C-alpha cells in the first residue's frame, strides 16, 4: 500500500512540475511566469519529498520535512526579489487587466540605456 501512495505522490509531483514548466513557457510576462515557477516548483518538490518519506524511515522523513520547511521560507523571498528586480528593470505587465499596485510607492522602475 505504501508503494502505491509513493507512486501517486511521485506522479503528482511530476505533474505539478510539468505544469510549472508549461506556465513558464506559455505565460506572457515575467511576473506570471515567476508565479507559475515558484508555486508549481515548491508544490512539486514537496510532493516528491512526501513520496520519498512514505517509506517510514525516521531520517528520511526528518530530512524531507526540513527541506520542505526551508523551501517554504526561501521560495517566496526569492520570488519577491526576482519580481522586484524585474520591476526595477522596467519589465511591463502584459497580462490583460493587470493592476500595478506599486506605482504610487517610492520604488520606481529605472530603464537603463
């Protein structure tokens, strides 16, 4: 029974990672591509680590939990830093009906020649 659960989690993780790659290729601007990559990447890797920890060995479960916890902390921070750099570079939002909520703040885009 645990082998079936591990197989299902592995397939789920691979599916999520594939959807993330498809989103990066297909979505129109850097911000939506970044959203797709960060969400699907975290969830896909978490599912793969859950599949690895189904075996029940304590060391593997502890390592998988630690990796998921670190990814939960670092993925949003890294995504925010990349999105802020893209905004400062002057990357435009090409998604229909996108709203720039930072246009009134002190962070203004700078376009280098």
